[in-house]
C-alpha cells in the first residue's frame, strides 16, 4: 500500500490523499473523506514496496491515470527533470497502460524545471502556440519559456516562501530582459491554475499583434544581446 499527496494541483488540491491498495483487497483503509483509493493496475509487474510509501515507479504509474492530461504530463516532466527515472524507463513503465498514456511521452519535456512551467507550455500548445523551453539569453541566463523571438514567460510558484533576495533577483532579470527588448510575462500559481483563460487571452493578444517577434524598429534601437 502507498500513500501519496494530491495527484493534481488543478483537481484534487494539495490536501488530497491518494492511497493504493491491492487489486482484490476487501478490508480497505479509512484514509478520510478526501482520500482517493486506487486498486493496483492489473498488468503491472512491479514489486511491492516494503514500507507504507511506494517507490517512484508504482506511484507514477497510478498517479498519471488519476490526473488530468496536463497534470500527468507535468508529472512526467518533473520525474525526468529530477532524474528520478530515465525516459526509456518511463516509456517501459507506461507501455502496459492504454495507448493514451504512452502518447503523453510525445509531448513531455524533461528540461522543464517546474510543474507550472509545464502547465503553461501545454496550455499554449492546446491553442497552437509553440513555446521553447529553458532558452538561454545572453546577459540574463535561462528563461522558462520563450514564445517567438521576444516574449519571455516566467512562472513563479514561490508566493508563500519567497524572500527579499529572490524578489530582487527576479526584478533584476526582468530589467535585464527589458533592456534587451524582450517582453516579459511573469505568471504566478494563481494565474496558471485558476486564471487560464485570462493567460491564454493575454498571450494570444500579444501574438496577434506580432509583439512576440523582433521588428525592424527593435533591430535598429535595441542591443539584442543574442
């Protein structure tokens, strides 16, 4: 049996508990009203953990089946970014599941450094907007996402534990990007999870106006630093 916290930030919420039990278990644990019980997927050949908590493989294969597709892809991104599993291991793990889950691998990106970053990338992808991941910009460093030539999107999930130093570092980066002619859109957890339509409308408006591309005016007046 394993116990895991919220399988998806956008559905169950951070306080939700997910518990895996044997497939034919009759005496089910009482994990509380917010708990979701998962019976072990029948076609898996994974060893049972010795303790109460599952290993990454068992937790991952059951989590992705419970999550919305964007959350599931974000979870896979994080597993690969943190090098908890190699891409070929993830592919093998998902192979016994319905084909839908294997197709998630096509849109995964192990370079994504946070779940919020993954969710924004997938949100934009759903409306045909391509965002490059972890792009390096001279004089600034890597940015989370870059749409077109100059629209930088940074995701910030640190509302509850940011400090003055982190805040100042973010502002220095934003200023350095502005000096180089980039347009910066900094999104919080609230924006990404609860205001998706607003985020989409904002980005689509920028793209529709062509503000995500370098213009002749930018090339003449801005030191691009690339």
